[in-house]
């Protein structure tokens, strides 16, 4: 039987050298997304459930939890760069730079800042990226630097 190429697989670590940059597609975060996220996670605090409280605090619009922005950013990366190659999320630093609101469209701009073979896991590599979550107006709302264990070319099926 002829082996058929599988498409949609992310980048093996050897294809993620230091300095490589890419961006994901965008995704608009809706009111329904917020309700589902805060209900599922139990983040039922006034910042996310009370418009009057938000207005008194100086916000104009339905605030999105930073945890949700992070989760959506990771989802955008997994749909593209990490599908089938990400093995473990090992570490990260995260900085929320500004608010995100219902109706905002985000994408992730990614730069590889560390890439090396894993000493303990043959055929795999350690890859750290600087991920900036960017809104439709160009505002960076979050930056984080995950270190991941990523499959190498020899481990792809």
C-alpha cells in the first residue's frame, strides 16, 4: 500500500531555527465565547459578568479574561504550527499588556528564540518562542514565551 502524505501537521523542531517568524490566522472572540469560557472555568466574577461594574472601572465593552485570550492563542497555534508535533508544554513567562474585548479579533505572531535537540528525548527538540497576541488594530495585548518539547522529523508518521 502506498504511503499517503498527511497534511496539516505542524513544524518538527528542526524546521524551527532561532529567528524564524510566523503568524497565525485571526479569530474574533464573541460574547458566546466569553459566556462559555467563564461558565466552564468558574470565572464568574463581576469583571466578566457585570457591565455596570466594568463601566465604573473605566472599561468600555465586555472584557475577556486573560486566561481565555491565552487559551485562544494556544488554539490558533495548535491549528497550524503545533498540530501533531507538540509533545509537552514545559514552562513559560506571561505578560498581559492590555485588555481584550468581545468583538476583538486576535492573531499570534511567533518568533523562535531557542531551539535545540533534547538530551533526554532522542529525536525531539526543545523550542522556546516569543508569542505576541495582537488585536485587529495592531495592539499587542499579551506576550508569552513557552518552552515546548517538540517532535523531530524522525518521529513524524
